[in-house]
């Protein structure tokens, strides 16, 4: 085959090829494809909250991580009245110490991530200062007991604190409300906890709030995070693609229920009284379907089967998350060049070049 192209067209073609390659690499396997989960959409479960034995129990004890990978011991010594409690925590993997935490506190709690390999410790000091420390127990730095610890939240005058991990354990989220009414919300990647994946600007006068992660369909990763707050200024919402760390604005202000599809590829906002639903891609934040239902029920939730997504008996869109990640279809074998095949350039000028190459071979067919 022989074709002539302007030089700039070759550059554009190369750029497009790289773009397609980049998109292919970014495909969310187990979310947008390769997922066979179906059923009723899941509401916003805020976090996988670490609730081990002994949380807030400042007494001597020995415990194991949920998966049994690590053991930890706590030693607590009551000091003079109004001087708090001296605690020492040691976390071990077999004979090796992975972390050591000590300090004087008035309150403390702790727990492990769903995958066992992260440990979170939060405490209140005598000064009223709250600190949340995230410990990476898989880090080789853990043998030093110091360098694998990151302070992910600090605050003075905190009236309430909500924290926990994403379903896979890849992300850690923390929401703190101050005595003056300001709410702060952040999400960090446990593999790089010093950098925030998402941070909400501290907001005062919060009347209601909600947030949560998608169901986990990937190996040690999660697709998206949704947040919503209601204040005197109205309802603000956002959808964060955790893989790209891009935030998207979604029109969810009139929703009476929010949730994710079983595979996590779609986000739904449902208005019960209006009997209306909108679906958004958790990858791009773009609206992909809108619909409604009739009848008396106002508390319907979207659902999916192997073919479609529904609200009631209304079909909203096709279910594409169960397709093969390599594109599916009967032809699963990629075309190949025969041995000795060549790509050559000729008739090269300042504005064009002629390319020629041998035909590819395929078990089905090759399109030109």
C-alpha cells in the first residue's frame, strides 16, 4: 500500500495515536467495563469507618488488624488529674515493628483500612488540639517507625470529626466541624497522603451534608467521590474522578436521594416528589440519561440488569459496564504484520511524504 500525506497530517496522526493510547490506558477496568454487578443503586455510605476493639478505650490491651496481618499493643498510663493519659502504641508484622506512636492525650481512637495495610490514629491533646495520623504499614520506612506517618488533619476547637477509608482502602477522607460552625472536608490518596486529592473550602452554616465513594470494582482503587452540602446559600454538590483527580459539577441540588450504580460507573440523583431521575458518568461528570416514572411510589431507586439501567419499569440507558475491556465482540485476536513487513517513506518534500507498508494479517479481516 502507498499513500501520500502532508507532513502536518503525519504529526496529527501520531498525536491522535498517542491520545488513543492514553485513553485506553486510563480505561477503568471493573467500572466502565469488565463489571458484572447489577441490582439496586447504592446510597452514599460515607466511609468504611475503622471501628476496632478498644476505640476510645484508653487502657492496656493487645489487638489484631481485621485481616490478621498486624498485631498492635497499647500501653496507657494515667497521669495526674487534668494532665491526660500517656499512651504508647506499637504495631508489628510478625517480629518486625512497623510503627510506634506515643503521646499525652485526653481522647484517642484508632483503626485499620479495609485492606489491613494502613492504620489511622486520631487524638485530642490537653490543649484541645485534634490530630489525625495516617500510617502506611507497607512502607519500608515503617521499620523506622516514624517516616511512614503523615498528619492528614489538624484542628483546634473541633466539635465533631468524621473519618474513614474508601471501600478498597485506597483513599482516606476526613470531615471536621469547628466550634464556630465551619466544615472542612478532604480526601487523600493513602499512597501519597501529603497531597490532597480533594479539599472543600471551609464552609460555615451547614444545615445538611452528605458524601461518599463509589462501590469498589477495581483492585485497590475507587472510581469517584461525591459530596453535597446545604447552607443558607443553597445546595452545593460535586463529583470527583479519583483516577484523574478532576472535579465535575453535577446538577444534584433538587435530589431527594443520591447514589451510585453497582459498578460505580454512574451517579444518580433522584427527585422523589417529581418522579424524575438523572444519571451522570462518574468518569466525565457528563449527564448521560434522564427519565422518570409514574404511579404512587416516590421512593424508587434506579437499578440495573445485564442489559439496561431502569427507574421503575422505565429504561434509562443500556448497561455498558459489563462489556469486555478489550472492546468485546467475536474477534478477540489483533491484526499482525507478517515477518519481514516494512514501513517506508519516499518522495519526501517540505510539505508532504509518501508512506508505503505491507498488508497486515488477521484471522477475521483487516479494514483499510
